[in-house]
């Protein structure tokens, strides 16, 4: 917040109507209004010790054993530096299931959680973007068959916790190297529009020799519907007519995936 320069001797006091109000987001208000614990406004010693212990465990190899809410605490420290963020971290995990669910939650749903203001929501969405890009970097420009586990991890990271269906296509070159990964469409909780002609057209544009289709089921059950099977067959037929191979169609659930090829559906 800006303060007026010290000109009281030279200028009369401004009327209240001329003062421009300043809006703080919720997190800033929480920090500003938090009751200081000393004349210097330092955080309580027990809270500082707790944060120090968490950071130490994380940095000395204990991250793998830390529960999701503690990893979330470490993230929230930076945004809400003078408050105990454990209750908020626990509430977020309880609301969205796990850390992946928190990061994948839509912005509007995040901000409905008490204590999540614009700054916290932004931090969480930045974390989500970082995780997606790291997972994607492990599969782009790599041989898909020899990197299959990384492909599955990427698909789960990006799609498993979405609350609406998303349809993606992985475009491969003649050596089965992933050259393009694109979201083709998104839909509702149980439907996503797919246009076989657009999929094949895009394959020609990027000079792809083969495809892998991927979409998610927000219900968590990756069992394909009759519509899923029919759509896959349409794309396979259209691609085959142009010399393009459909390797597989993956349906991503919350904890597992289904492969059309493994199930004999392709």
C-alpha cells in the first residue's frame, strides 16, 4: 500500500472522497490482520520450529515418506508465511482426495475452500503446470514403445483427476517417436465430442505415421462404453485408409487405465 509523502506543512488534508481505496486479496488480508506475536510481528516459535522440521525432513531424503498434506504445507508456507497452514492443507486433501486432486481441481472449486484466496489458488495452478510439463518432457521426442511407462505416467498426471472428459491424441513418426501431443476436445463429466475426420486431418498436418488415442473417465472406471468402441473403430478405419496406424486407445481412470489393444478391441 502506498503512503502519501510527508507534505502536511505545505498541503491541506485531502477529503475522504478523494482517497482511492486499495483492495487486497484474501491471503494478503489474512497476513495483514494476523495478530502479531511480538513487537516485530514474528511468527510463533512453535510454528517456526514446525516449518523448520518439515523442511529438514524434505531436504534430507524424507520426502517420499511425507503425506500429501505435509507436501502441501511446504508449498503454502511461501504464500501464507505467518499462519499455521496445516488446517488448510488438510482441508484441501479432504476435499479433493489427494495432492494430485488438489492440483487438478478447477480454479473456481479451489476458491470455494475457506482460506484459499487468489494467491493460494495461483500457487497451486503453477505447481500443476510444472508437474504436467515435467511429465511431458519425459515422453516428447522419445520412442513411445520403450518409454511406455512414462507415457502412462504422463497421461495419468494430466488426465486422471480431471472432473470432465478430455480427448487427446499422441502423434508418432515412422520410428514411433512422439512428435506432437494435443488435446483435441473436452466435454462434460461423461461425454466428449470426437470427430474422426479432424483427428486424421491433424495427423496429416503433422506428418504422423501412427496415433495413440487417450481420454479419461472422471467416474474413475476406465471400462469403455459402446460409444467409445464405435468412435475408436471409426478413427481406425479413417486412419488406415490413409496409411496411418492406430496403435492403441487408452482410457484413463483414477487409479488404472484400460488399453484397447490389450483388451483385443483394436
